[in-house]
C-alpha cells in the first residue's frame, strides 16, 4: 500500500508540474510593474494586435498623470508559449511617447511575468537638443488578474 501511495503522489506532482510548464502565456489582463504602474491589455485580435491602457506611477513632469492608451502586437506564439510582443504608449499628459518590447514567461508554478525594455522619446525644442530626448529602461510586470 505504501508504494501505491508514493506512486500516486509522484504522478500527481509530475502532472501538476507538466501542466504548469506547458501553460501558455496570455497577454490579456491586468498587469503591474515593480514601480507600481498598472497596465490593462485587451484580448488579441485575429492578427495578434491588442489595445489597452497604461497608468504610470512615475513621471518626470509636474502635470497630473493620466491613464494613457496603448496599442501593440504579439508575435505568433511558438510551441514553447513564451511569446514576444511590442506596444506603444501615447502619453496623454506629456509631449512624449514610449515603445516597449518584451517577452512573456511562465515559470514552473504557472506564474506569468512580462520582461520588457522601453525607449521613451520626449519632444525637444531643436535638433541640437536631440541627444537628451531619449531614455531607455526595463520593467518587469506581473499579472494581477
């Protein structure tokens, strides 16, 4: 009886592990990054496109921060389910725009994270100021729901 119990527990553990690791990452939903910014992504359309909104928790402005629209596309999912994507945020409170590129990962427990790199370009008064107009950074988003 002891061997059967052990085999049953082992089988259940392996099934759970394989189910979690086989889980595909889905972009749709509510996400939060390490700085407290929130992002809501819609379901993908037939071409892999999506829309959503971004509410940043940080900004280099004294203006009121507003929820800003985003638009993006997901690359065709691979068999591994760790999809790549990109999106643009059109800030409603600043003369700037940010593009994000990233990849969605699912860990062995089924937890999804979005690893992203971004470029923010702000408007400058002249070409000679262009050198200071672009910032680069990274964010890691985790699913809220």
